[in-house]
């Protein structure tokens, strides 16, 4: 496992880990303007008259149709092609062997690879073993193409009950313009109506959350499929309920489970990718409190042949030289040097938020796997944990809680960078649940 950790560190330090360092360093960056910067640009351009191209059969104007009206934005959108499935992606089941035990009995144990860019969302969902080796419903297409979003909004909840393989062949447009703008590139919107509903009074232009963050959040969130309707749903209403504790309580109250663990039969929850909740839920992250939006850090402002525009190459803030020089460096004038130092030396342990989280998640994962092994052994022996006993129920609850808190951090794509305080607290709760179970099993 030590070699595995070193390999994973080498892989992530140059990308996500480095991003984590920047996000931690810019936490005290100057106050952003009250209105979201991306919204301002949209407002400034509203006088420009652009003819809307013809939509496809789903009512979606595909990205390529906008290339003449918005050549710079379209060209930068295509830059995402470099982050392809063939660009050296990694198998998390190999990098974290404990995941094979933790996810046992669930589709993620069949295949769990590092994500490619938004341009490959359809390809990725078609090719993952989670859909090729196990029959799924159409809800798995949510956020993989704007065409499914438009279809669900048009036809209603019934589409979620359709078979994945019966529908996936109908779609050919990955994440693109419609997801954040519908068919009006000069405005920002959230066509993911289930997420708008979950935001409640915190949705829309009047919210304290910038619209560009809401647009990102409609896909970068924790969700589940309703047991009866199979509709993609969120386990909360409003920002205050978007905390790990409140979300777990929500699932407990409704007796929700994604699957029963294959070895212990514990009712388990598989967290998705709670970037929005980590930033804007509960007490909120330092960056969110200062008014920064997802796009401020992940979509740089670029000077092109046609003037200044917002890049649609979604990437790490480290790759946005203008952001570092004009924004981050107002508080961190030596930021670039610090970043280079970190990238140049793997031995700079504990200097990065992400490296700390990497170390913690690895240790907890190993302890968690030990817990499952001990529960399985005791259950098979039929001596230490009688079937259906209160002790077994307690152990299953501890396993469920540990899985939930650990996974909340594992699948949130910043490794602590977005909200290091919340990340530390959540991992502490995961470890506490594991330790309590191991004590019971000793």
C-alpha cells in the first residue's frame, strides 16, 4: 500500500494536489464583487444580437452550432479534448485496493476510473463497467448530456424509469453550452430542475450563490435516485441542509440505501461528487464567503483576437496565469514560486492540504477494510455476532456512517482544497466510526 500511495501522490500532486495548494493559499484573496463576474460579462453583452441556430430534436442547440457566433469560447471548449480517456487515466480500484472491499456488491466495485473532461461524458458513461456489466436505469444519463436534461424537462419523470441501454444510443452531445445557458449563451441558467427544487429559496438570481456556481452545482452535487420514481433527487432543501451530518440524517430518516454490502449486508450509501455542498452548504467555504464562484477559479478570463472572453476550458486555477497574477497574487505575490516548489518535489509532505487529505483517506480506507474483514469473519464464525443481534445492527450502522463520511471526502474533487476545515471534520467522523467498530470487534 505504501507504493500505491506514492504512485497516487505522484499522479495527483501535479494536478489536483497542486490545485488544492492554490485554493488553500487564495482563501484570503481580496473580496470578489457582490455580483458574479461571469454574470457581469453576460449582462455587458446583452446588447449583442446573435441569431439562435437551429436546435436538434431534443430542443438543444449543440455546441458546434455556436462556433461562428462565439469562436473564442468554442475554441477554448475544444481544448478540453486534451483531458481524454487516453491521456493517462488511472484506475482507483488499483490505486486504492481497499475500495474493492468498501464498494463490494455495488457497481463501483466493477469499475472506477479517473474522470475525463466534460467532452467525454457520454463516452465515459457508455464504456464504464458500471453500465456495461450491470443493467442500469436512464437516471445514469443525468448530467452526461444536455439532451437527456431537455428530454426529462419535456416528457417528465417517466424517462428516469427507462432502461439505460434502451436510451443511451439516442444521445450524441456531451456536456456543452445548453447545460449552463440553455439556448441563450448571453445568460446563465440551471436546466437541471431537480437541483433548482432542492435549492428551494436559495435558487435563482436573488440567491447569495452566484448563478454561475448554481450552473456548475446542478451536476457537481450529491444526489440519489428516488426509490419509487427513480428521479434524480438531492437529499436536502436549501443551503443550510447541505452538510454531511444533515445529508446522512436525511438518508437515515427515509431508510435509504444504495445497496447492501456483499460481506456484511449493511445498508450502504454511495456518495457522488458533493463539490457544491462542500463549498456552499452550511457554514460555507472561505472562498464562497468572499463571493468567489466556481467559474472565477476554473474558467479564466482570456484576451483573444476578438477581445476579452471567458475561457471554456475547465481546468485548475494553476493553469490560469492571468488569475494568479491579477487576483491571487494580490495577497500571495510569491504564489507561482511556491507552486513550482511543490510540483518539483514530492518530498514536500504536509505542505499541501491535498497531501494531508490523501494521507488521511488512505489510512482510514485501510482501517475500514479491516473493519469489514473482522465483521465478516465474526459473522461467519456465528459466535461473536449473532445474526440480527443489536450488536450486529450497531456495527452495520457504524460501517454505513464510516463509508458515508469517508466517501464524502474521497469523491469530492478537490481533496480538501475547497473547504479544508469541513474535510478534516468529516474524515475525523469517518475514522471515529471505524475505530468504534474495531473496538467492538476486538
